[in-house]
């Protein structure tokens, strides 16, 4: 009984720490994006609230809390209210299987630095990422707004299409690691990260992940010059903030799984493992912000053509070549 209570307590502490870190990073990732975009566009970013603008995320959070939560006439109230929680919750739950450091022994017990160390962590990531599609589609459909509906349809089609390419890019990683466990995948990169041994898979993964997170040049579901704000046009207050925070939590999640699957996780010389992991995780959101400042938006037909005509065939070919090489023992 004592062991069960201890296990539950340890899991609750891990969850609290991970949630606190993720929400803190998401809040200041918004500030980082506004600061970097200001530099890219030769203007000032937020610099008024607190020293160097560091209290801006707190001011924005208070503003969202105090804004009126408007629910339009004609919406399906229950679905309208729950859709933002699906988007943010799916991203948060995925952190349950992301490892944050190597396994170690303490007082004779094996300690894993992950909330839930499961042998099918890769499948859990895919399952939870698929749930986010429902939040986008339902938020657009139930808003009783044509712009929102078009944004929801675009989002669902885009995310489902690029999930296929994303999955195909990770099959060679599982083949080389011979495991679906995320800790085992990191340990398989102790000598060389999969970004170097699987460059094509890494390239497919990066492009597909950009589309999955609805970031420029693939932000068609919320193209403001076409759809006002897309699937979240009718949302306000904290429900809009949930969509907004969900996007940045997704960016941090993307950085985490990129580090785990392709960048060697916590492996690296000289610095402590947690420092290496943090550097690799944060490098990905910075790259996403850079692309936002640099690239134009694609047309919708171009977006779908890239996924189905380029990424999916290349992903299948890469799996075939990787299987042949592993079979030959090269």
C-alpha cells in the first residue's frame, strides 16, 4: 500500500513540475516570438511592462481573464465550450510520455525521468496529436460562422494529410532504434543523432510538423486575409487564449519530440544532460519563429500537393531503403 501511495505521489509531483514548466515556457515563448519578430522586422518588440518587457505575458494573461467570454447565438453551446480544451489538452497530455533525462538508480531503485515510461510512447504521441484535429474541426463547425467553418475544414484536411507524412518519417527511426519507447529511441542516438543518419526522414518530419502546428508557411486554417481568424474567429476571452496557448504548447511539444526522435535528446559533450535537452527543445520554436518572419504563405492547393505528391512518396521510399539497409546488416 505504501509503495502504491509513493508511486502516486511521485507521479503527481512529476505532473505538477512538467505542467508548471510547460505553461511558463508557453507564456514566455509568446514574448520571445514578439521580441524576435520585432528584431526581424526592424522595430521594437514589447518593452514597456516590466524590465525589458518581461512582465508582458502576465499582463496579457490578466487581460484575457478579464475579457468578456462571448458565446454567439446559434452555436452548439457544449461543443463550442469544450473545443479549445481539446486542442490545449491534447498537447499537454502528450508530455506524459516525453523523457527529460536518462534513467538513474537511487537507493537501489530505477528512476526514470518521465511521467509514464511506456513501451508504446511513439503511438501515444500519435494518438494524442490526432485528438487536436477534433478541437480545430469542432471549433470551426460549431461557431455558426462560414469563415470559421472553412477554417475548421481546412485545418482538419491539413492535419490529417500531414499526419500521414509525419508518421512515415518516424517509421525509420523506430526501425533503427528497434523500439517504440521514447527513452530507448534517445539511447539509440548515444553515438550519432538520427538527424544525421536519417536526413530525409528529418526533412520530411520538419515540413510535416510545420503543417501540423499550423505555422507559416502552412497557416491556412487561420489565414487572416482570407478567413478573418479562421476556426477561432468567434472565440473570445480565455477560450480564445486556450487556442492561443495550445499553439505555443504544441511548439514546445514539437521541440521536445524533435529532440527525442532526431537530435539525440539529452546526449551531448561537456554540458549536463538537462541543458543539452533544453537547448535542443528551444531551438525548434526559434526556428518556427524565424520561418514565420521569412516565408510567405502557400496556397491551399500547393499545401496539399506538397503533402500527398512529395512527402508521402518520399516517406515510403525512405522506409523501403532503410529496411533494405537494416536487412543487409550495413
